[in-house]
């Protein structure tokens, strides 16, 4: 980041990243974050930053694009016929 001082000289100001220490992280949350970092081949710190950025700065989608995605999803669901037996089978598979 550069600024111009009162004499017209250009000053370069480096902004140092802030360090954040998290305490009392639940074990299951830590384990999920660690697994996610391994899957994405990132450090635990980098993975935490990406997760925070994803929540605080979500990608903005134009309303027309969001509507188009919803229509595609709805059309795909209408093409799929789920019977009660199929749903029960899927529930049981998820519990095994």
C-alpha cells in the first residue's frame, strides 16, 4: 500500500498480517478442519483462513444466475422419481 506524505514523497507502508489465536476449539471441529486441510493440501492455518473468507466474503452470484441454477436443480429433481422404499434404503445406507 502506498501513500503520499505532505511533501509529495511516496511512502510505502507495509501492512503486517494480524495473528489470531483461537482457544477452546472443540475436538470434532479441529479434526474436521485438519481433515479438510489435508484434502486440500493446505496448512491448518491456510485452511482456517479459507474457511473464514468463505463465510465472511461469499462469492456474489447475479440474481439471474441464481435463478437459472435453481431452475436446473428443480428440473433435475422433477425428473427423478423417489419411492418411499428408495428413500428408506438411502437412510439405512447412511447409518451403516
